[in-house]
């Protein structure tokens, strides 16, 4: 294996999230020999990457993985649906920046996880999915759950294959995890036939090299062009996406933004890479950004529907991506491909701005404070039925700086993006561009598993609650207290209001009004209450945070409230 360029520098980046001096971790390149079945090799391979938890739903085709987890001390969290298990594994990856691990049994176990795997693919989350498979020796004879998963998984993963030789299981899982961690990150899939899984065998697991998870060095000419664009801009802005988080580049971002005096906006896991109360962090002024910016640099997120497909008024757009495969094909913009740490450090270490940007920053700050003042009225609104904004006004008063906020839903989650301020990296988990609902309980299970001392808050629309609320049982069984807040307007609001606007009528948009989702939580062993009075929201949240159990605050909200949507979906 070729040595990693600047290996010591990169090791510090990955371990600390910064370029600050740190003791280097000694590295052993020798493989590890495992005497044991394919499951023993697979678990050992994932543990070598630092993955210490398996998310699963029991099925006989994958029992060797449980046997190995028991022997090797890997935590096992079993869920009530494979989609939740897979979302939990992705949530684990998002929170740890290590490979998430989902173990799914053959046939329906794997196909139940498909939407969550696809979501991880769109999110660029490093996820390893190991599946069971009908026995190879009887393939074609009609064994239980005999199904060729690989063709299904190939289009939604970075790689998909079947382990045919038990002695190669460890090496193949290692390769799958390494590929999942390599920019652009994403899920990988392996299934193992029943007879291969259980076969007594021995195999080698390659060492995890220091390059894992680290991106390539950018082209110097591309960086120089970007630096020139920034230097010449009067009103530049950065939009910070998830790859800046995945690269652990928040210290480098701060250094570059402060040195260049460039205001920052945030998308996905980019939220929190610069604290919300930093002088260059902005939440409420995207309209002004589109109207006034002359340069927008988009870091580590696609130029997709969330960002106007790369159009920001009359601004020049530049794009920084983590790998060549992420270069936009639908627009032609100056692009830099490489690890965010290196690009940002290069900018931070270069010349300062040629143009005084204090007026531009002051203009944005004035608009931000004006927006904050307007929001204050919404956040304290006493009207009934309850406005969703009032929920966030009460929640914001109670969130610690390291609280993990999870969004699962349409309009109600959109309000969270508008009002919830994020102060630390890895504290905001949303659905992502694929828009698959049902992610919330899985993410929450992972968050409480990974961060036992932090506040874990799950924000659910009532529509989203219908996808995976049964996994409150998982939270109860594994003693994972989570505060759940439901914005319950009795409808699919994301669909109902636009349908009414376009057609003058709507169809298939209504849910039961006033449904007591909290009673579902109570039935599953948690606690909760329904709130109809704005004054009762805060006390209910206090009870939820103090409860020590999965607790739902089910808030009945105004069905006439319409989120001011601006995204162009296609």
C-alpha cells in the first residue's frame, strides 16, 4: 500500500478535527489473523475501524454476527424495524465520523433497509450493511428468503457484493469499511450465504491505515483561482455543507473565515461547524445573500434543489467538493476538489482580503438582528391554535450548547431549520436531500447511544411519527431516554397546502386531527402528554427533560399555518 501523503498531518486532522499539534498514534501495518467463522472476522474488521455498536433486527441468517459481537464485546442494539436499524447505523456514523454498522437478515430484512441505505447514499454517510443470504450450496432450490440482494443494492451503494469464501470475510468487510470512509463517503453492502457464515474458518484482516477517511490534496491551480475570486469579491459568502464536518475541518473553517472576513451560512451537517453565535455565522439572511452577494462559495454539498441548483441571483458561484466525482455536471462553475482541511488551511494561510468587507458584514448583521427581532414575536406567539414557531421558542430556551437536535418531518422540521441555532459540530441531524421520513427514531437511538450525557431531542411531524414510532420500544428496552416533540397539525402539510394552492383542492392529505401520539409512547413504556395551550409547552418540555425516559410532548398546532416554502424541487 502506498504511503499516505503528509500522513502525520492527516492523522492529527482525523483524530482532533484540526491541524493543531497532537501526539501521533503509532501505526502497525501488520494484518490481524482471526481464527473463527466469517462473523468473527466481520466484527473484528469493523472494530478495527473504531466501530463499537451493531444495529440490527434478529434473523437466523445473521446469527454468526451476534456470536462474534458477544465474544468481542461489541454492543448490539436491536430495533423493531430494519429501516430504523439502518437509520440508527447511519446516525452513529454521523455522530462519530466512523463507519456505521447495520446487520440485516436475508430477504425482507435487507429490502426493509433499502430506503435508509438510499438516504445514507445521498447524505454521503459511511455505512457498512452486512446482510444474511440463503445458503450458496442450495441456491436456486427455494430456500427461505432466497433473494439476490446485490443487484438491488448496487445502485444505492458504493459497492455491493457477496462473500463466497469464508476465509475472505474479514478482508472484504475491511475493504467495504475503507471504501465507505473514502471521499465521497457512502454506504457499502455485503451479504454472506448461510453456509459461508457458519463455516469454521480463519482469515486475515488488513490493518487500518492512517489514510482512512482522508481526502486528496487539492489542485494548487484550482485553489489559487478560488483564492483570487475571494480576494476580488466585495460581498462574498460561504455556504458550509456536510463534507466540512465529515472532514473534521471546523477549526480550519474558523481560521479561513476570520482571516478572509467572509460570512458563513450552513447546510446539513455543516450547521455547528461555526457556532451560531460567531460574528460570521448567519441564519436568517439568505434572502439578502441571494440579492446582494457577488460571490458564493459552496463547500461540501451538492448544488441541488436546496441551493437553487447553484443559482444565487447574479453572484459568481464557486464549488468545493471532496472528490472529483462530486463536481457538478449541470452547471459550469469554478471547482476545487480535495479535502476541506487542506483547501481551508491554504486560504487561511494566504494573503488577507484586498477589499474591506466590514460594510458587507455589518449589512448582513443588521439584517440578521432585524430577523431575530421579527422571530422573537413568532417565538412568543400566544395565539391558539398553537403556532409551530412557539414550540421552538420554548425549546430554544432549554437547549444546551451540545444538545443533539434531530429532525424528522416536512414543514415542522423546516421550522426547526429556521429557528434552532446550532453551536457545536455533529449536533444537527436532518433527513437530508433524499427526504426519506422515518429517520428520526433511528437517529435518536444512535445519538443517545453515542452521547449518553447530552440532551437528545427528536422533532417529528405527525406524518413522520407514523413511520417508526414503534421503535420507542427500542428506546425503552435499551434505556435510551429521548425527548420527542411532535408538531401535530393533523395533515401532510407539505402536500396539503401546495395542492390547495395549485388545484384548489387536496386529496390524501388528512390525518386524524388531535391524535394522541403520546398515548402510543405510554403504551410502549415511555411517557408523554398532549399540549393544546401555548403556556403549557414549556412546562411539558421541562417534565420531558427531567423524566429520564422516552417522553413525547405532542403539541396540537394550527392546521392553517403555512410554512413559507421557497425551495424549487425540480
